[in-house]
C-alpha cells in the first residue's frame, strides 16, 4: 500500500498554506522578516529532488520559477535565495526567499539568525492574497 502524503509537522508549524499548485502545496513562512515561500511537492516519502520522476521534476522546476517571479515582483527584493536543504526537515521542500541588503541576515543565510517575527495579520493576508492572485488565477 502506498504511503499517504502529509506535510511535515515542522513545516506545518512554521508556515501557512497559500494554495495548491499542480504538484506542490505553496506555503508562506511565518517569519515576517523575510518574504519566504515554501513549495512542498505532494509526493509521499520523497526527500530529494532526484527522488521525483522526470515529469514531476519538470513541474517542480516550473513551480519554483513561477513562485520566484511572483515573490520578486511582489516584494521588490534585490536577490532571491532558492534552496532545497532538508537538513532539519527531511521531506522534500523548496525555499524561495526574498532577500534585501538591509535584511537582518544579509549577506548570510536566513537560518538561525535572530528571533522570528510574526506577521501582522492584515499584512500577511494581503501578501497571501497577492501571491494567490498571481499564481493561481
């Protein structure tokens, strides 16, 4: 019997669902210091991009490009960081992070820098609505 897909608990705790794309669940990291999307392919027991079949890899790459374009346009960021690390959460997921030269972690990585800051709900909701409009419409 094939294993059922379920988003890893840490991803659930640290991000919010935005939309279902053809392959991935699109999520917003809850740390308002960094506009940060997470793509989680809905494939059970997949840890690496190389674990996806060729068709799914192509769809994931397209979703990464679409999410990156959307986040860059909406945030006006100076740089995008795109990564699929999986050291803390083994489930395959891809981070798309908008970076600015004045953000708290610049020029280093965002992981482990300072304390997370929660979004003000109206700001968060507006960002989610813009991303949904851009990617799902």
